């Protein structure tokens, strides 16, 4: 029974993770709702509300209180970087196919290793760094073979990937003491409102008239409102499923599952959006995934 529950959690995590990615692409590119900052704002508002309900009312995770102004400042810094990573990822989906977006996103271990060395002077064994060579080389090859390559979209995707890596390193650095550690659900509950405060003026200034346009679209097509609400709720459930899978398996299992998830997302996105792919691009992405798997194995052996 327990194994069936775990399988169900993993399936839910896959479905929510891939679902929000494909819905983001559909809304931003195919549907024509070209407002990635406002879309991210909707995600963060949903995360703010639903994470509070999950912790305070449903008791999915124990409530952890912020203990000092300094800790709140650290959480605010993480929230701002988290916000940049999500916005960058959503902007990139306006210009890049999901398959290439996932290929670039797979280079997160490379940026994590770089930030770990720069910020903490923590060095891994040489074999760990060797495994990062195919990770980067695969993306370079995939970029050259991507029929729908877009430089601005690529830069946004690289920026989002680097921001995700920076957040994970800073999280370990800033919230490292036992008194400050927060589980992922509590951290999200505190970070999401900070992201909302940062994104609201940015959306109003950079995406002028977006509130009125969104209301008009919802009036003209009720399905748009359903897509937007479901997409926002799904953005929260990605984090919830991530937390539950980690709780019932292990962080390493999550890493391995994440590698496979990227490949599944690529196949599904190609089938749905029918974006052209080249053999060179697929070879590049396969090389990146192989490098990430080797990196995960090398990290596991060095522990």
C-alpha cells in the first residue's frame, strides 16, 4: 500500500510539473497571452494563498515561524532570486520550444557547482567536475541544432537556470543554522508574498494595461479564466508534490526522477506542440541528460 502511495505521489509530481510547463507555453506562446511577468504574479499569488492553507489549516507541514528580522531579510533575498528565476523561465517560453527550454534547464548542476565554489569555496572531487563537461557541451550542441533558436529567449533561459542554482546555494548558506532552517513549504509560504510585492509594480509598469487586458480576455472567453486559474494552482502543486516526494523518498531520488522528468517533458511537448526538432538537437539534449545522470552518481559517491 505504501509503495502505491509513493508511486501516486511521483505520478502527481510528474503530471503537475510537466502540466504547468506545457500550460505556460500554451498561454504565453500559442494562446497569445504575452505577459510572462503577470503570469508569474498569478503563480505567486496562488502559492501565497494555497501554501498558507496547506500549512495552517491542512497541517501538511508544521508551521515554522520567522525568528528574527535578519532571517526575514535572508528569506526576502531568496524570494527575490526565486522570483527572477520563475519570470526568466516564463519569458523564455515565449520564444523557445519546451524541448529546448528543458535542455538548457538541465544545466542547473553546472551553475550550482560554479556558485558553490565562488560563494562557499566548497570544492568537489575532480570526477564530479568532469561530469559537467557533457552537461555544457550537450547544450552547446543542442543550441546549434535548434531550428527555433532565439537568442533573447536563450539568454532568459540561461538566466533563469542560473538564478535557480543561486537560490539553492544561497538557501544552504543563509539558512544553514538549525534555528533558521525552514522546510520547502514554509520557505515558499514566506517567499511567495515577497515575490508578489516585487512583481505587481513590475507587471503594471512593464506590461502596461495587463490587468484590463486580462479582465477583457476572461469576459470574452471563459476558458481563458479557467486556464489561468488552473495554471496558477498547478504552479503551487508542483512545489507541494516536490515536498511530499522528497519527504516520502529522498532528495537524491528526486534528482534522479527530475532527470527523467525532463526527457518526458521534451517528448510530450514535441507531440503536443509539434515543434520541429533536429537530430543534432536531440543528440545534444541526450548528452546533457547523460552528463546530469553521471553528475548525480558522482555526487552520491562523494557523500
